[in-house]
C-alpha cells in the first residue's frame, strides 16, 4: 500500500495510535509487533488495526473496479 492510498483511507478512520500502527505496518513495512511497541498498542490491537485497514483497502479496490470481491490480494 502506498502512502497516498493509506492517506485516502485514513480520511475515513479515527486518528490515533491504531491508525499510526497500521500505517507503520502497511506503508513503512514494520512488523506488527514493532509497530505495536512504537505506538503503545497491544499485539492484538495492532493486528486488529491492520486487519481493519486491509479490509477497507480491499473494499475500495472492489468499489473502484480494480478487483473482484474475494479476489486474492496482489
């Protein structure tokens, strides 16, 4: 995910540690455990944040006609 793609999704998300954690994982490439430690989230909180953003990104791709529902990432 690019920084621009994340920024577009972030407009519809609450800001805070979960959003920053997801950005660190999905844009910067940090491991979830490292991003969690950096943002003060639990490992589970980091996992949930990343899962929510990935799901939103997939829905955005489907809505834009870039992929079909349920299609594998890539």
